[in-house]
């Protein structure tokens, strides 16, 4: 290595526990409300404002969550929750929960632009019927919760406890390839 080469060391450790400017994500609430209003006026859905909709969300909410449920049971419902951080949680389908921002700490350095794009892409893929989710419970080992879109970057997955996977499936269907939302 030459005298001028630098070694990448990444963010300092304290940056992982520090959030300097959470308010940069405040506009996500308006972006979400505007998009939900567009969806409600365009698609054949039922809208409900609900309180704390999800036991997996362990933060305080800034306002009631919004649930859009297509009247077609083969199309995935969405629940958008507005956190006081400020940020969003989005439940799509039965089991998938995404946070916007994913973290918000200084080390992750997430931006409003990136998070609003991620949010809108998720919503657009669910509405277009490209969203799929499944729970795989092998004979041995951890279960897997998988989800994805008909996109080149493929699926995401996470390990989940076998007992929890069985509770989620509840003797019912373990895989969903959701359809596109119907227009009004």
C-alpha cells in the first residue's frame, strides 16, 4: 500500500446510538397520508383508522394507523402506522412489517429521499400485485419468513422461531402470491 492510501474505518461507534436530526423524517407522514388518500380514491378498498394495530410495533404512535383493505380478498392489505420518532411502519399482507427509516441513527445516515422512495416502492409493488410472502417450516432448524416482489433484486427473509411460525400460520395457508388491487 502506498503512502497515500487510506483505510476505511466506518462511522465511530458512538454514531450507532446517536440520532442527531430525527425531524428530517417528519415529511414521511405527509408523503404517506397523501399516498394513502390517492390509493383510497383510485382503488376498490375499505379504509379504517385504527389505534395500535400491531403488537410488533413497540414505539409510540403520533396518530391513528390507517388500514387499506382491498375488497378483493386475494389482494394484500396495508396498514401504515405513524411513529413519534417520526417515521412509519408498514404492515403488508399478513406478516411483513417494514420500518421507514430502518434505523435513523447517525451511522446509518438514512435520508428522507431514500426512505420516501423505499416507502413508495413498497406500496406500489403491493398495489400492483407483485408482493409475495410465505412461511417455510422445515423438519429441522429454524423457520423462515420470506417475502419479495417480482423484481430483479429478489427476496428478503428472516429466521423465526418454529413455534412462532406455527402460530402465524395457525393451520392455514403458509404462502401468498397477492393479486393487484382493483380500480374503483
